[in-house]
């Protein structure tokens, strides 16, 4: 059964195959193009060319919200692909796609972090998630201690965690990139103890953090567990997400480097590689969170390397 049914179906499938060959992850792109395909089938069933009028109608239909911008961006990529292959097609101007402003993440104080992990350590077992009292304290310490993206921590397979050499392997993360992440001896020891305990419970498990047999924890479970810890810690950072722990890793690393007198501009590429950032600006953005520290140490020249990041 074909996923796409509009007159654009062959071109959409060809574009997705082409992007796969380049190493792009296609989940969001496929979802967006599925919506566009249905839009064309239901409202413009006879259209065979990606015209300005068709693209405009689609963008106006989905122009509100972050997901709408993403779907419009997908059709922009579709137009670029059509022209690349010699097929007539309109390319949606980038100016048509609203860029969401990037809000500053919550920066935990030392006391807030201590309260958060006291709460994580106090979580009890629950019949629907019988191993959560051990998983929650470890997975959030891993995200904070190694600066991992929450999905990277959730998707770790047992073979990805080398506690003997204090190394975590991140496979096919954002944009299908792999990287090796060294961790501290303390964190490696914690992961080793968790692995041993989990091995006693389920020795043949595939996932390092495994919910039910053969199944990793879900994104909603991780988010709910994070907010539960925040609530138990006194209602701290109510609008934050598990990604906040990753942001705190980056800013705390930068603050430590500032206090050690390191050249921030020279050291930022190392942090970018460690965190798996494709663009240098993604790491440099964190310097925005340290204006007082930078001013106090005379390193304000580092601010000059920061572009106006809005997404």
C-alpha cells in the first residue's frame, strides 16, 4: 500500500529516498509530506505542478505554530528538490516561514539541583513502572552529567554503555550522527551499579534503561517523571523540560571554564563536539547565558563570536 496518493506521490517518495541516502532522518519530513500529499489529494486533486498558488495555499493552511512552520519548510525543501531534478516547482521563500524565538532555559541554582535529585532519589516503585525508583535518579544524572539529549539517554542500548572505560556511545542521534561521550568516573560507577541491578532483574535486556521487556521508556514517561521531581522539589522550574538539564550542563561547563581562566572562544569547539552540535552557533548560543560572569572576568570579547540565534 502506497503512503502517498496525490499526483506528487512519485516525486515525494523519490525525495525521501534521496534524503535518506544523504543521512537525514525522515520521520518529521515524512509526516509533513504526508500532510501535504493529503492536502493536494483532497483540495487540489488535478494539480501536477508545485505552483506558487498551491504552495501559498498550503503555507496559509499551516502557517500558525511551530509545527506549521516545519510543514511549510518541508514543502520548501520539496520545491528545491524538484528544481534540482529538473522538474518545475516553486520554492517557498524562507521569509515566509516564521522562526520561533528561542527562550532562555531555566538555570538551576545549586540548591535547586540538590532538591531536584533528592526528589528523584525519593521516588517509590509503582506497579505500572516497577523499576522507576532506580531509573529516575540515574537517567537524570546522566543527562545532566554528560549533557545528553533526553532521547539519547532513553535510547541507549546496553552495548552502548562502557562503564569500564567510562564511555557512552551515542548512535544515530540528531541528523543520524554518532559520537562517543566520555563520562566522569563517578558517573561511570553509578551506571555500572545500575547495570548490575538491572541485570539481576532482566539479564537479557536490550535497552540500558528498559521499561517493559524489549521496550525503552517513552518520551511522555520521561517528561512526566521530570515534572514530578520538580514538583517534589518544591515546584521549581515549572515551565522547564528534561532538556533543561542538558542546557545546565553546557552553561555550568562554560562557567567552570571562565572561572579557570580558559579562552572560551578556543574551547567552544570541544564543547560543540562533545554535545553533538552540528553548528558552532548552537554551542556559542550558551554564552548568552553568562553575561555577568563574562563581564566580571574581562572575557567579554567572547560575546563577539555569538550570532543572533533565533531558532
